[in-house]
């Protein structure tokens, strides 16, 4: 993937490894950027229309790059090759957006909920197919990450999901609103399941795409921060970091600067600064392979579960009488599940699963065994084979945020903050944590960090296994 400046979510440094404290500082900077950059961009737009000075003298370097990138995207759209002839932007997407909002407003005022939702999904579908055709967008796919073909693949997926949401709404006159929502649920989960399964099968040949190995130079490291939320009792980080080396290389006489198409999940990179060897797609030299692009079993697991949930909706549809409780699976959450990022989708999926588990009488048992933890850790490919530990960690404080989320801060600074969503009750003074360890160097001193992959309330669960705390 081509490296580009001016993104709010990315941070560049020359450190291959960073500490937990440095990671938390990235979260703080990310929140600060979201708060500070948008007003700056709005002011620049106002200045351009009023004829006022639009220079960047009063902006930080990061803010100036953000404004330049935003302006370029607005004028030319997203292009993998910045040196290619600029594509002429079309008014078509804006017309579709205006028409979609008009349909939604008219439907809402007239009481035609099905008409409004159907129009919304249809407009959503049209924009998806347009993005796939034009290539003037940037897409991310679960298996491939962000590559030259991601915008097309993601656009087609969005288009199909939009159709799956629209069709039941236009049939509501025949099957009623309850039936329409049930059918929409079945279709949306079926589409997501099929797309995930297709991606899983295709991932077996992913490495064949990156068939040419060339010499490159690692000139730095890029880390991106994604914010997300989940509705599960399981451990949910408020923020996720992905990492990639930044490579400079020349292919067929043309210079490139790029990062992995699918970045590393975590805070540490995998190559040192200096000479390196990378695998690229000769048809699209800006696409760079990383092993995480390969087969990921979690995608197959999500596909299977989506098929199961689809079956539940189909069963309810043909038997009638199913009413959503509003806490588990409903029309809004189905739509959000279909279009969310990986992290948001995983959180929503866990929320759906929790709701179904409760309705069927299944929940996380009171007693947590080694076998259960081993099964849980197997869901995360980057943890496979690592030794894990258990502690009953003391809570130092709870940090609450304006959006309703909160972080559990543990006394042991080796642990990360545990990001949670929604309001909290009486959490207590301790937390059950299961974690792996990693080493990092800071100012010439080697430290050991603790990476929590699951945390639970000691008021609701007890660990009865054989693992203990890390003793280094």
C-alpha cells in the first residue's frame, strides 16, 4: 500500500519497538488530533470561500499535511499512483447522496419507514457499486487489507449488502415490517457469511499475488490507531494499533514508498531499519505482502456463525412471532454489523453472540479452566504458541470519557489500560487478567510488557487452572 502523509490516524517514528507508555501516548495524541484537526480544516474551507488568507503558516506540519491531503482527495479522489493523470470527479455521488436523504426525509415525514429504509439501503448500494467502478475511493478487506484492488472489492461488497437491506423493505407491504426486518437480517448475515467464506477460500492463494521479491530499504515505522467499541463482557480495547515498516524501493525505474497491505496487529514491527527484502505484486508494485495477509481462521469462524444466525432468522421468519428485544439483534445493529470496521464488527458480533447465548441459556461459566483459556487464545493467530499467564490484578482507577466509554487502569504499569464501552457499575478493586509478555527497549533499558488478551470480573468468575503470574 502506498504510504501517504496527512492522515489523522497514523504516526511515524524510527522505533521498531515501543513501550506501553508510548502506546498510550499515541492514543492520547489520536484523540487530540480528532479534536483539533477538524476545526482547522473547516476554517480553511471558510477562508477559501471568503477569499481570506489560506496559508499554512500558523498550522503545525501535521495539520498542514492533513489539509493538503483533504484538499487533494476532494479534488481528485483517492489514487494509488499519485503521478498518474488526475481523474475527473463526477457529481454523481453527490446527487445520489442528496436523493437518498430526500427519500429518507420524505419517508420519515409521511410515516413510510419501510420506504425510507429501503431508499437509504438502495442509495448505499449505488454508492458502493460506483466506488467499485470508479476506483476513486479507498477500501479495506478483512483478508487483503488495503491494496490496489481493495476499493473495488469493498465497493462490490457494500453494493451487495445495500441490496440485501433494500429488498426486504420494498416487500414490507406483503410480509409486514416484522417479516421485513427478519428477512433483512437473514439476507445481511447470509451476504456477510458468503463474503467472508469467499475471502477465506481466496486467501489460500493470496501469496501468489505477491510473486516478485525485491530489495528495499526500511526508512521508518508507521503505526495507525483505530478507535472502536464493543458490547461484550469480554476484553475490548478502546483503541487498536497496527504497525508496518515504511519501505522505499525502486521497481522498473520508478521509485515507491509503501507499507504492508495488511499491517501487523500490534505495536511492534518485524524488520530493522536499513536494507530489507519485500514481496510485491508486479502488476501493482505499490502492493507489499506480509504474512498476516494469509489464511486467517477467525474469518472462517465468523462466516460459520453468520450462517448460523442467518438460519435463526430464516426459522423465525417462517414461524413468525419473533420480536427483537432491542438489546441483541435488530435492524440497526445488522446494518452496522455489515458496514463496520473489523474491530467494530468483532465487537458487535460478540454482542450478538452474548444476546443469543443468554436467550439460549449459555454464558461464560463461573469457573474458568485452562482449556477454556487455550480455546479463547486460539482465536488470535498472533498469540498462537505463546506462553500465557494469569493474575488477579489490582485496579488503580477508572478513567471515564465523554462518549460513555471508560478505561480500567491497573496498578502494575506493565499492563495496558483495558478499554471498555458503556456505563460501568461497581467494578470492584481487582480484575482477572490473562496475558502474554513481550520485551521492549526504552532509553537503553530492557523492559517486559504484559499484553492482556482476556479480562473478567472476579465478582462473576473464578480461575481454577494451573497458570500463575509472570515472574521475570
